[in-house]
């Protein structure tokens, strides 16, 4: 992403973020609420820029449960460790900005499945992986089934008496992703860390009166690399960058 000399422009989206367009699921759940799959990120903050419709995001942290209304023009964001569930009240559409591009797709997000599904990566994968080569109807069936299973665990966490069930979920999530941490670190080095390093190198050059990097300016544009992908919270248009 950065030239060998460490002074070139970072070629990913600004700051090494990821961007996608999200149409939140309108599937009703057992509690009568339409929306997505509750989950938590372990290393990535996430931001919602609401572009249309109306809804809310339910969040659960070690300090409290909250409901944040979402409507066109709202920008809402939260840090790692926030369990979140998107609620679709009227055609909710969001542009999602995700810290550490590539990490969520590499397993940074852990769904709030009941504890028996969090015992090891293989058991978790069997309950959560959507087969990319399956017909769309089968992909939707799996996406809905894992959403409902995650809601079962989520409701238990919300109803828990005391902090231990949530702390146990945190420990189980950390154990699930531990085998992938070396891969995550490499993605971070090539992404967000590289973006910050490029800025540092440019500041150093400017301090010396060296403006050479400004002559290397580039403009980039791209269309989504996939449309309507079944995500955790809804159908996604995603970008390769």
C-alpha cells in the first residue's frame, strides 16, 4: 500500500477504512422486530452514515443497553466490544465505514450465538458460514437461520443477571479468533498502520521542505465489486479497496 521508501501515498481508502452500502434486512424475528444479526467486533470501530429510511441500532456493552434511533442524516459509531443489532423500521439504508479494512471479513466480527456454538472455530463456522456457491434462496435461508440463532444468544445476554455472561461471551469470542491474530496483524500493517506511516513520512518531508510526494498525487475511483451480498445486518454492496 506504501512505497518501499515509506513515503508514497497510501493507495487504499483514507485511513485504511472499509466502505459498504447496506440495505438492512426486513425479515421479522421472533420478537416481532425486523433487522439484522447481533454481533460484536473485537478490534474495529464501526460507523453508520444513514442515507435513507428509518430504524435504530440496539447496543449492549458492559456498562448498559441502549437504543439509538437512526434516520437519514444520522451518523452513529461505536467501539470494539459493542454488541449491536440493527433494526429496520422503514427501508433503512446505511453507508458503513469500518476501521481496519479487511479485518471484519477475516473474522473480527463474532455473532452472539449461544455458548455451545462458541466452543471452537469449526463449530462456530458450521453455524455461521454462508456458502458462496449456493443458490440465493439457500444463502438467504442460512443467513436467516444464523440471525435467529444469534438473537437467541443475544436475548440471553440482555436478560442476564450480573456481568459474568457477557464477560464469558467476550472470553469465548477472543478464544475463537486467537488462531487468526497473526493474519489480522498483517492486514493491519498493510492497511491502517501503513496509512498512518505514510502520513508520518509526509510530515517529515514537509518539515524538511521536501514537497516531492505532492508530485505523485493520484485520483482513484471504483464501482462496488459485489452487489446484494448477504451480510450480518443486511444486503451489502461492497468495494474491493
